[in-house]
């Protein structure tokens, strides 16, 4: 049996926790701020946007003044770190019932190494759906998670990144190529626009192009980062 890795990413986490705590915020565009402006013309930054806020164009990292221009009815909430940490502890208590190898990646993300606990990727996919149901039932009905399941750490996170919100994506050696053909190269974890431009100059426009590109040429042109990119998309595990 090969390695089985699950990556969980809570959706619109801070905003969803606020909506879970206050039902009056549910279904409405909410922006969580580092601090609330003291005046109508005051400014600051939105550190998390609810699903509804994202749909009207209010994104994480946006200035409050810009958010109000895009959607004047945006509801602003000041962040409460203790509330988010408490919710995360409850989520991790659920995760801890499935494996003792959990790697917190951030307050709303985690890797679970299920190797030896779950015999196949298909069964891990079913377990992922069980975890999603338990989080909703035991932690909060307004909390959703996207989960990726695969045979390397990188591919599992890539899976959660492109999975439907609240959904699960299982990536196997058999479906890797068709999945890569459906996404832009910049949707891959670690490939931003600058790197995509460098790859394009090498004739690499897609993730499948990157898979098939001679690794020696990538090493010669990009050094170690080139090997890491090639290894990640070819399912070579680089992490312990």
C-alpha cells in the first residue's frame, strides 16, 4: 500500500466562525477586520471574507474603503482570535480520532497522514466525507471544509485547493493527468504568475507540460526549485 495523505482546508474560516456564532450574519456578506474603523471614513484591511462577500467582489486583503465602494452593505466584524482558536481546537479534536499524525499547516488547514490507518485512497475519500459531516454536526453547521486526498502531501493540498467548496477530491495516479488538464498552471500550490512566466519561456504552459518536461533541463534552468516543481506534479514525495 502506498502513502495516503489528506489535506483539510476550512472555507472562509474566520468569517464562517463569526456566522456560526451569530446566526444573524448567516447568508450575508461579512468582512472580518483586524480592527473596525473608528469613523465612517476610517480605513483598515479585511482579513477574511465570507462566501457571500466574495460573491459580490469583496476579497480578503482588500481595504475597507474599497470594499465599501464595491458593496456598500458589507457587514464589518472585528476579529476575535480566541474564538477562532477555540473552534480550531474542536475541529482538531475530531481529526485526532482518525490518526496520530496530524500536521497543522495554519489555523484553518491541516495535513493528516493516514498511511497504515486507511488501506486505499478511495476509502480515504469516504473518510474525508465523514470528517466533513462530523465537523458540520459536532462543531458548527455553518462550517465547511474542502478536502484533498492523494498519495503525496503536495497533491493532497492541490486537491483541496481545487476541490469544490465543502467538497472532496481524490487524486490518484490514474486521474492525475485529466485533473491537471482542467486547471490553470497558476492554480498549483507554489506556482505564482512570475514562476508561470518563467515556465512559459521554457515552453511549459500547463501542469501536464511540466510533468513531461525533462527534469535535467529544469534543474539546469531553475535549479532546485525546478526539481521541486517537477517532483510535485509527478507525485514524488519530498516531505517526510
